[in-house]
C-alpha cells in the first residue's frame, strides 16, 4: 500500500499528531506499507524546520524511509529556505501538485492531517 499524508497546518498540536499517526501507520503489522510520503505545504512546512520541536521525530521518520516533501511555492513565499529544513526533506515544485501526482500516477491513498 502507498500512502500520502498531506499537512498544511502550522499548529504544533497537529504536527505532533501527524508524526504520531505516521508512526502508527508504520507500526501497523496488518498493513503492507510499500511507500509512505508526508507532503507539507503552507504552514505545514514548519514541521520540517531544522529547529522545529518535532525535528528529531521527523528525522526518525526519514530513517524509516518516509518520503518528506516540502512545497517549493511555500518556501519561495515564506520565512523558511531549503537550508532551514531537516536534511532529508525533498523540495517539490508544488505541494498540492505532488499530492495529486502521487494519487493519480502512483496510486497513493490520501489522508489529510
């Protein structure tokens, strides 16, 4: 199963919840997790900041092969730059575009955080 989780909220409680949900998804022995992607745009990109409260847990997700993807449009228009993010984050041109691509071209199941 391929799964994409879409995060657009800057809320720290939501960030903590989404990281926990991804961990639970990975730990579910009843699922065959072929690929998991966490795509952030808007305020959600702040989860990937190198100084974010969840940074260690985010880095641990990357070590478990979760694809971390940040919206390039958000970075252009916001306060964060690529060098401000944890190392494992891939910059994609459009976060919502990446979600649509994963769903339509790679058959990912979609969940919104």
